[in-house]
């Protein structure tokens, strides 16, 4: 670079003047300027500093951009999550306030979508439970109202002198009281079963002999119209409460006697089915529509007029039977009978020694 006598750059980059090595230029022993140059090592060092400065600025810009992108993504994700979580919170609040009709949109396949699906299933179950409870209360009120209304009408007739308090009228009152008492007892039994408070006194029991003895005693009464056929081999031992199984058999037999048409027929068979004993109970016509079979053990459920409450049933017997069988670790299922009526299959776990025999 060329500088004048005052070291001002005439030719060359001014920003390198401070790094330059200056050589004086004289004319007739008079200083007229300077010739400047930058040594190679200083030039390289200067280039490195420039490159480092550029890299620093570049990295700073990249870091700032990444930081801004992270903040933007975090804000978007937080907004997306908070929106879905707010919907879940609103749904939970609605459920807590008793609104079981609320549903959450389940979009995607992530964990929040799965949680929304689980929430919707829970809401459906709670709604069904509430509807069942409301229907249950309404049905109980209806069942209690019928005998109470009859009792009230007969008592008012006695009070007004329309009917006389003779033996026949008192027997009619006693029948209504008995029906009401039986209904209350059945409701109490089902309530204890729901609470898990139903007492069982389990003991090894030969199921074939037990059922045979029960049927012999129950069908030996005078005026019995039932044609009974049995195949009840002995040796299948179950761990059971005899008194509770009596209730199961009584409800099944009562159901058969109440609804079968004359001439009534009943076939009872007992076989071993793996580690279980299966008791098959088949009666004669009338049958039950296929769509009604799964609902027979519902409380207070009746199929139609052929099995209506006019026949004296409360609609709780089969529900009680199922509760007792399940309390024994077994199960029961309904199907169509080969005799034209209804078939019940009851499975009970074999006693430990019998199961491994």
C-alpha cells in the first residue's frame, strides 16, 4: 500500500494500515511518503480472525434460529396437548357432575387417543349402569305397588263392609303378604350378593346324589303333574353350600312348574365336563325366543305374557340362581330345549380331589 507523508493511505486497503510495515520514501532527502506491506504471518492470522468472526456470527445465527424453532415447536405442542387435555378435563368434570352422555373425540393412534377411547367406554358403562339402576328402581316400585294395591283394596273392602272377614278373604290377604315378603326377601338376597356379603358354608358334596334327593322329595308331593326323567350318576363331588344349591334347584323347578304346559316334562342330566360338573335341566313347551335367552337372568325381566307376573313370579328367581352359582365359582347359561321348552346348563367346579381323579 502507498501512504503519503502523513501516513494517510493513498493506494491500498485502509483497514490494513495498522498491520502494515512502513518503509519511508524520500526524494532529495525529503520524506514524501511511505510504502507499506503486511507480513505473510500477520496476513494469515488476520484471515483466521476474520474466518473465526464469520463462523462465530454464523453459529450464533444458527443457534438463535434453532432456539426460535424449538420455542415455536414447544408452543405448538403445548397448545395441542393443552387443548386435548382441556377436553379431557371438561369431560371428567361433566362425568363428575352426572352427565354420562359426554364423549371425547378420539383422533389418531397415540396415548391420548387411547385415553379418550377408554374415557368413552367408561362413560358408556356409567350411563348404562345409571339407566339400569333407574330401571331397577322403577321395576321394584312397580313390583311392590301391585301387592300393596291389592292389600289396600281388600282391606278397604273389609273396612267398608263390602267383604266379610271370613277365612277366604283372610287367606287372600295372607297370600298377598306372602308374595310381598318373598319379593322383599329376594331383593335382600340379591343385595347381599352384590355386596359380596352372601354367606356360604362350603363342603364336599356329591352333586348327583344331592340333585336326585332334592328332585325325589320335591316331586313326590300329591297332585304333582311333572313327568320326570333323570340321569344323575354319583361320584361327581363339588365344593358347595347345600342350602344355597337348594335355592338354585328350587328356582329352576319353580320356573318349570309355573310356565310349562300340561303334560309337563322335565329331564335332568349330570355329566363331567373337564374339571367341572355340568348339570343340564330341560323342560317342555313353551319355549323362549332366542333373543330373550341372554336376558333371562336379568332382574325383574319377563319374556312375555306366557311368563308374566300373573303366574306369581317376581322375576328374581333366575337372577338369584345365577348369583348363587357364580358365588360357587360356576356359571349358568340358557338355550332351547329338545323338549320344546327351556334348557339350563349349570357348570360347577369339581372338588379338588375329584378334579384330579
